[in-house]
């Protein structure tokens, strides 16, 4: 991927907090599967039953 301005990169809305977030190089291979803007949102979005098991 060529260098682009941040405004030209794809964006999505976070499935937990609904804030927009921008494509990152580390998500290049699985951008279609990225749902959360951060690790914090990913952890918070897990159902309570998953937390009880861990």
C-alpha cells in the first residue's frame, strides 16, 4: 500500500464504543474482521459469561 494521508485511509465504527477508527498497518491482513478500536473495547465487549470462565 502506498503512503496516503490519514484522511484517505478507510475507517470503521467500533462495535463497542461506536467511535470511528482508522485503518492501521498491523490490521492490513484482516481489516475485514477488525471490529474494535482498541484492546480495551474488545475486552469490554465480551459477554459476562466469558469473564467468569477465565
